[in-house]
C-alpha cells in the first residue's frame, strides 16, 4: 500500500527548544503579527524573536509565508487530482507545466498509491476539462491513471496542537467551505495586493505599498477589507521533515456515514494531536485525513486507532506519503 523505505529520505531533524516551537506556532496563527507582539505574548525580548525567526528561515525550517483566500467567494471551485505515473521520464516537464499554470494552486510529490497530487481552482467545469485534457494529451506516456476529488469542506488545525500538544481552540480553527450563492467583487488593486501576499504574506504595509505601487492609505484600507471579507489566513509554511515528522495522507472510502458518524470523525481528528487537517470529499474517496507522523510505529498506531474507533464506517483506505511541496499559491489569477 505504501513504500516503507521512503522513511529513509527524511531530512536531518533540527533541535528546537520550547521558544522556537512557540514562535513557529505564532507564525502559523498569523505570520503578519509584529515581532514586538509575538515577543510580548511569549514574554521574551524582541531581539530574541527576531534572531530565532531568522535562524529558522536560514535552516529552511520556515520555507515561505503564504496567504490563503476563500476562493468560493470569487466564484472558484477547487478540485484535487491524484496522478499515478508509468515512469519518471517526463516528470520535470510535468512539474514545469504545473508551475506555469496559475489555476494549479498546489502540487505535491508523493509516494504510495499515487506519485503526484495537484489542486486546481477554476470557475467552470469547462476550464477543469481543458486543464485535465491538456495534461493527459501532453503527458500521455507519463500518466498511467488519475482521479479527481471535490472538496466539500476542510477542517484545518493549527500547529500548536502538534508542537505544543495544546487542545484545539475553537476560535482559531479554520473552516473552509464552498460558498454557493455568495460572491464578492475585487478589482485590479485588490488582485495586486493578493498576488503579493500570496508568496510574501509577512510583508510590511510599507513594502506592500511600494510593490503594488499604491499609496499607503489605499493599501491599509484595501488590506483591512480583504482581511475581513476574503483572506482566510496568513501563515508560515514549515518543512515537516526538519521538525521530525512525515506527512501522511489517509484516503478513506466510507459506508453508512451518517451525519452523526461524520461529526464524530471530525471530532476525533480535532482531538488527535497529530492531525493537521481533514476533508470531506466527493470522488473515489469520501474522507481525507492529513497527519504528522514520527515513525512507522506511530503510523501503525494511528491507523489502528482509526480502524478501531470507526470500524463501522470505514470500507477501505489508501495511504500516501507526501514528500516535496512543489507549489503552493492560492491565487489563481
């Protein structure tokens, strides 16, 4: 079902103390928070926080700072596509195609049942068909099989649950649902701001003003409005392997999944310290769990608990190991 030897690929684990972990958790909550506020909250000096962040960046533990938005409010629907390849002959060309297409907002190299997963944000099914057909045609010799999954909702949990073993706070849990019947309009100025934030979510207001060539007052007003209406989170992206974790994905086919059982499953994910997020989906699999796993023993224990607690609703499951984050850009324009 999955290749156990892939565990040998994990990067050297960085030794982090409690202060480092708390800083990472604060940047996961809101990477736009000022260093002074983080220092005050953690009761350490501002210089300490500044030095620690630079050190975490230099070690590539912090890989980037991204802004995520509610794409449903802009008329987009997001589809996840899982690919199985025949070989790796044109893999680099496939990656280049993914990087060049703005509608492909997320890409991971994986092992197990599939070799790559991508997320596509489009406004119409015709657009989705054009992208999928284009990939199938261009990489006919590479793509052995694929399937498409549609997200119904996702529950995204914060790293304080994983790194600090704190119970999930309902106020900071992010719920992303499709936004049927709701929409907002944004103009070119909003798009410039969002495009900049998409890969530099921690950028200062002054720098954002310079990059977008807008006045400071305009940027402040627009950003405040976008934060209220459209932006879901501003967060740091971490290298899980350097934190001592493997990123596993459990894809489940379910049976007899009543709303009560579904809520129990989501609650189970909420209180399980190593679950990063879970999703209800439409497609080959009905539910997806993403977990931070430390070892094969940890994985086996996690799967055993899942099967014991939900034996009545799990029909079958597959396991994927996420390796490399190729692309993450929530702005498809």
